[in-house]
C-alpha cells in the first residue's frame, strides 16, 4: 500500500528531528569534549540512503549538508558531498550490500574515509600543514566517527521502522 501524504510528512518530520538531534549532539555535546570532533552528519546521510534508498538518501544527504554547511563546513561543497554519500549508500545497499547495519557500517566507513582523505589532500596541496600534522587530526576524527556510526544508524532506523519505508524495492 502506498504511503499517504500524511505518512510522508510524518516520515520527513521524524528524519529531520533525527538530523537536528544528531547535529546538537555532534556540535554542542561532543564538540566541547577534548576529543577529535566526529563527523556524524555524513554518517546520518549514509543511514538515510541505506535505509530508504538512493533518491531519499540524496535529498536527505543534501539536508544534512545544509545543516553541516551552516555549522561551518565547506559551504556548497558540503551539501553536494553529503548528497552524494546518501545517494551512493542507497545504490550500494540496493545492488551490492544488504540494507542492514552491516551495509550501513561499510558505507559509513567508506564515506568517512573519502571525507578525511579529501580534507587532508586539500590541506596538503594548499600547503597548510605537513602530512604528519594532518594525519594526527584526521585519524582520530575518523575513528571517533566510526565508533559513533552505530548510534547514528539506530536513530535513522527508528525513523524508518516507526514511520514506514518511503523507498519500495
């Protein structure tokens, strides 16, 4: 049975609430702690794609990118990157991996690695810092992101399970 307009509004409200809560935890709870700041919004974009499919993942990734961009990351490039992460996760879990926690963790690890490699490469080519300094920042950030990928998945899974899947296989 197709979802009604009301169902779709409830689903998007749930996912956007998860986005807001994840951003608050990422930047205002974990941000002041003496750890490398994890990148939870790219992981949330991947969760949207993993759970709902590529079209939803692309739009939800763009929403995650808008929030992340407004919090000081890369501007429009961040929006495009997170949209691509959500879209790629949706396609990967549709055709290659399963739509479960393992598919999410694999896609999250790939997205986080791509993000860190990109930021290190840009700073390295701009000669902002040597590789050793950039690696001392990027590696702990990557590890914290991967350590928190599972709770982020659960937030997205809660929305998917309790409000019905938009993407139908």
